[in-house]
């Protein structure tokens, strides 16, 4: 029972962190490009959206692998 609970909690944590880190990284790269190219926040918004999309795709692939019986954390 504890093992299943810990696996479920780690899955939820991995899903959340993958989305948050991807979105933050996309936003940060967008801010950096905005500062160097002279745009007024447009690239940072595009980077945020791209990061969110990639984070959700990563989470979707992880859920597909877990629900198909492949386990998670297996590379």
C-alpha cells in the first residue's frame, strides 16, 4: 500500500515538475532573447507557450507509458 502511494505521489510530482520547469525554461529563454533582440516581451510569451506545450507533451508521454504498463522512470 505504501509503495503504491509513494509511486502515485512521485508520478504526480514528476508530471507537475515537468510542466513547470519546461514553462519556466521557455519563459526564461524568451526573456533573454527579448533583452538581446530588443523586443518588448513578445518572445517571452512565445517561449512560455512553447514551454507549456512541450511540458504537457512530456507529461502526456509519461502518462501513456505508465498507463500502458511500461512503468515510469525507465528512461
